[in-house]
C-alpha cells in the first residue's frame, strides 16, 4: 500500500499520478496491476440534454389556446363574434411565425417564409372581412408579396457564406427598394400617380449606405479597424 507524498491520499498499485493533486507517483516496488475496483469513476460522463421540439411547440400551442378561448368566450357573452376573431388570428399568426420553426431540427428558411406569408395574408384577409373593406387585393396582398420576395432574395444570398459588409449593404438596399414598392402600391390604391414620392427620401440614404458597405468590403484596413473598435 502506498500514499501520495504530497497530499497523503491512499493510492492504488497501478496509479501513475495522484488522483487528488496530480503529483507523479514513483514506486519501484509497484506491480502495475489494475485494481478490481476504484474508489472514484475512471471517466466523467457528459449528460447531453435534448429538447423535444414537437413537444415544446405543442405545449406552447396549448398555452396560446388560453387567451384565444378567453377572448372568444368574452366576445360571445357580449353578444357575438367580432373583436375576438382578430385576437385569435393574431395569436395563430404568432404561432406560425415564431413557434412552427421550432418543430424543425434543420432550418428551412424559404419554407418558413412561405408559412409566414400565408399566415399574414390570411390574417389581413380576416381583418378585411371584419371591417367590410375592399383593400386586401389592391393594397395588402401586393405589399406582403413584395416584402416576401425581397426577403426571399436576401435568404438566397445568405445560403452561402458572404461578407458581412456586402450582406448589410444588400439588406439596406432591399429596405429602400421595399419603401419604393410600398409607395407605388399605395399611390395606385389611392388613384394617384404611380411615380414614387416620399419613398425617395428613404431610398437615398439607403443607396448611400449601400455604396459605403460596398467600399468597406474592399478596404481591409477599414474592416480591421472597425473590428478592433467593436471588439469583434
């Protein structure tokens, strides 16, 4: 039987270093045989926790049913179904946009974008039906489709590893172009000239920022200075 010269812990015959303090064990008379059992585990097991995505999404869905049910009951007791449908539609849209992606282990950005677009269109159509208007097809639908198209183009751009500066530049440019599209759609809906007006004030700074990001992407010294300043 031997003991550690540093901390005095009892050592097994096959120990080459102290399990407590790590001091090397030098015992010329040691046999080097492995003991039948050790007073401590030979290796540390790592417990990997995995989240059941479908169970989590289902649990959140059940929780979201509570405000829907409460609003529907309050509206029915008040004399009918009116505002509760808008609340229910908003909660369902929130579930589709934020919770449905949790159910997938692998990201499917374009598929999620399709679900989000359909959910928003359905919600806007519900609002039009509740307000008895006629603005969804000439106004709401084109704006949603333009936003979805520009978002899809940005997602396709990000499918490959791209420079951050160029990605920021195209994102800013897309925001400016979206404002122009919205301006033209609104003008057409109101019966005005389709030529953009107020959106030019938002497009101009977006173009300036786009040019800045393009130039920044080619200036490695500028990028390094910005990274140092921002601790990236």
